[in-house]
C-alpha cells in the first residue's frame, strides 16, 4: 500500500512539469490555434490536474489542521515541515514570477521606446516619399505627353491612329526620365498604336474601371508590383475615345520594403496598443505554469513532510505512552539504515530493556513490599507496643499496640520521644548517656484515667558498619500481671487471715457470752458489763464478716455455667436495688427479648447487684460531701448486643472515679469509709471467670445534670446463634 502511495505521489509530481512543457509546445513551437483540438485537450488536462492536485493538497492540509487541533502526536512537527516545504516551493516561484514579469515589461519598454518608434516612422516616411515621387513623376510625364498629342491632333484634324506612332516615339524619347512603354488605346482598352520599343507581349490591358476613372476623374496610376512598374492612364481630350497608356519601371525592392515597412508599422502599432493584454496573457500563461509546478512541488513537500514526521510522530506518541507507564508499546520500524529508521529500532530496544528492568524492579519491590507488609503485620498485631526512633530521637514508627497503650495520635511521628511519651524520657536519656546497648525498666503512667504499668525495654539500632541508625522502644502492658500478682498475694493473705483469725473468733464470742451470764449478777454495775460484752460480741461478728469476705475472695468457686437469660438477671437486680434505693431514679434501656447465655446465674446476679449498689453508694457519697444545686440522683442501665458479645453499662451521676482508677480492682482498696475494698475485685474476678471484661469509665453527663459520674461497662461473650435460637424456642413453648 505504501509503495502504491509513493508511486502515485511521484507520478503526480512528474506529470505537472510534463503538462507544463506540453502546454508550452502547444502554444509556442507547434502554434496550435485557439480552435485546435490538441490545445483544448492539453488545457483540459491542465485544468483536471490543477483541480485534482489542489483537492489533494486541501484535503491533506485539512487533515493536518484537524490533527493539530486534536493534539495528536507529531502533528506540530508535521505542520511545521509542511509549512517549510510549502514556503520552499512558493517563495522561489513567486520571486521568479516577479522577476519574469519585470523582465518582460522592461523588454517591452525597450521595444516600444521613442527611438524605435522614430526609426520605424522614418522608414515608413522614406518609403512613402519614394512611392509618391515615382507616382508624381509618372503622372507629370503622362500629362505632358498627353498634352503634346492633343496639340498635334488640334493642328492636324484628320490625324489617323497609325500616324501617331512617330509622335509617341518622339514624346517617349523627349521625356527625361524615360518611359518603358507608350500605347494608344480606345475606351475598351484595345490597342490602337504603340511607340518605339513598346512590344505587344508587354502590353497589359487596363481594366474598365481604370478607364472610366481616367475619363471621369483624371489621370490614373496603376501599380504593377509583379512587374516592378507603374502605369499611367490619361484620357486624350482632343481625340474621340482615345487614351494614353504609358509605363515606367520602378525599384521593386523599394516598393517591397514599403509594404513590409507599412506592415511592420501596423504590427508595431497593434503590439503597442495590445502591450497590456500581452503582459496579461503572459502573466496568465506563467501563472498557469506556476500553479501546476507549485501544486506539484507542494504535494511533493507534503509527502516528504509526512514521510519525515510520521515516524517522529509515532515515536512521540509512543514516548507519551511510555511516560504514562506503558512499556509494551512498540513503533513500526521503518526500512533502511537512516537515522529515523535506526531511531525506531533503538526505541523498541530501549522499551524492551526498560520493561525488563521494570519487571525486575517490580518483582524486587513486590518482595520488599511483601516483607514490609509481613514486618508491619507482625509489628501491628503483636500485643507489645513498638516505637521506632531515628538517630536524633524522633519518632518515625509507631505500631497499633503502642498507639492504643499510649493513646498516641496519628501525628506522633517526627516528634521527640520526650514530647510523645514524657514518662519514657528518663529511661531514654539513660540509654543515650550510658554505654549499654539496652536498658529495661517498669514505668507507670496514666492514660484515659487509667494507671498502667509498662515494662519498657529500649535498645540501640545500628547498621552493618556499626553506625547509629536509631533506637527501638518495646514495651508490654503488665498492669494485669501486676494486678494478678497482687490478687494472688491478697488471696494468700486472705487465706492466712481466714485461718489465723477466724478460729479464735468463736471462743472469744463464747467467752464474752459466758462472762456476761456468769458475772452479770455479781458486779456492782451489771449494765456496764452487758455493754462491754455486747461490744466484744459485736466486734467479733464484724471481724467474722470481714473474715468471711476474705475467705470468699480467696476461695471463689468455679462458675457453674448454665443456659441463663441475662436479661432476666439484670431486671431482677434492678428491681432489688430500686426497692433498696427509693430516692434514686432508675432509667433503663433493656431489650424485651431474652438474652440466653452460658453463665453462672448466681455469680452474675451477685456482680450486677454489687455494681448497681456501688452506683447508689457513689451518689450517696456525693450527697454527703455536698451535691451541686439541682442535682437529681439517677442511675442509667443499658444493654446492647451483637453477634459477638453483650455490653451492659451501669452509669451514675455520683462522686465519680479517682485518678488511679486501676487500683480500685485491688483488694482492700476503697474510696468509702465503711467499705472493705473487696467488692470490685470479686466482681472483676466473676466477670473474668466468664471470659468477659470489666471497665471503669467516666459516665457521660446526664441531660438534667451538669455533673458526670462513673460508668461500669461489662462485656460478656455470647452463645452461638443456633444454641440461642433453640433456647428461645424452648422458652416460648414453655
């Protein structure tokens, strides 16, 4: 297809000069007239060629403009090359056209100058003067000879025609300029007599019109260009129907020159009057030739521009796609060994190499990313907190456990460790100032109102060359471990107390009762004895109750799990506390459907009752210390659930939580004067035995109060959905 286009292009280009040469030959050397079929056919071929090539050029230019507007690759270069080739074709042609018109005009000005016009006019005047003189001389001689014959006739009336021959001979001889022939003819042109050396074979009979003019108008001159002579015809008045017919030789070359001069003058005058039209015709013919050649040159330039810009445009488009990341693109490799063909091959080689390198880089990046994700996944999902520091001690990595434990925000990176976690600053300074590569210490800090114990370990991070790259801070939350250790210690203490104190309490109480009964009637003041022994018994009972609490805490049995409706347990606990705390308003949001769970109903009921009771006691403590104006005692209880767990929230607007709320779960830690400090540890242990969690949080402010209290949040895991549906169906059937 490309070869056909190339052949067509060159065919059109070479056809233009051939048509121009053919038109020139038809107008010039072959001198074809305007009505010549050959000239018409050539001009028609010129017109068809001009229209065809012009249509092709316009279509190609329109395509160029459309490609440029669509910002297609290589369109700008194609347009520039086309413009350059068009200018290269147009400028020389226009310059040659201007030069040719000026040259022709200057040449015509030389032809039609005053000097040439004067020479032509002088030549014509000289030829006319010679002709006039020859005519006048012949007429003068003819008239003189005719007068001579008329006088002879008048002197001799009866003078016959044959008697006139001597007279003609004498008159012919008497003429100074000489006459070639002398004849006497009648009105019909018939020869009557002739002079000496006037031969019959030289006699040319005049026409009737010449005879009539000679008789009516006077002597007539007859020009005989074929024989190079002038003849004069004169009517003889003294004779009846007789004419003098004489002739004289003239210079034929001068007469021919006269005709040529007259023809030249007429042609010169015609050319001078048609000079503008000649210039216009010349310009029109040249314009036609120029259009043919220009269109051929422009079409050839457009073809070359396309041949040059098409590979460059393909390379530009492919480069754009490569810039967009498409390394699979390939350009058509042009045949040949020129720079453009070599550029296409090198471009394809480059894209193949880039693709291979990118695939290697992508594979390496994929492996690195896989390792990084594994590393991030491990660090993000470990329970220990990890903080990465740079060599200047600024945070550049924090895993999710560290964000959760330290309550750090997303903008923690690029912050000094002392600013992010001030509690870690002394240990970090000790690491930087010391010689050890790692330090470890238990750090206590408070976050979200909770006192946490963290086991912190800091180490130095160096590269293979031993150069400092940064630091690694790893820490674990040992709050629960410390609490468990304390709980275990308190359990051991509780067992010792139960063993060492509970045994002597009964003998003490019995001894006091016996003393009261035995010595009541023997002392002077029996009332005092009764009072003292009652105090002993009462204090002994208080000690027994405390010992029972410690014993219960130390020897809490395993929960007896059964399928139980948690909703019913919560409602029963609320009903019990509503009757015991009539001055407190209870607000509940509990679902109506049963919540069947696998738990120990007695222990969970004890825990719920204890927490609701603690809420009421917190309100009572606030009122004892002075509640704010308009305070309305209120306890709000909500229960929500999803597929995984059940959440129970018990909120109050009482005294609130202390700063070190985490210690409330430790035995013998209480904020009330009469509390034993074992209620919350027992509740926490019950909840944890059921696989749940107990959290102490700040309660939101109630709508009618500006004071916010505490909130106990219980999270218990649910039964499987199938088991819950079976229990619910059994309850509905019951």
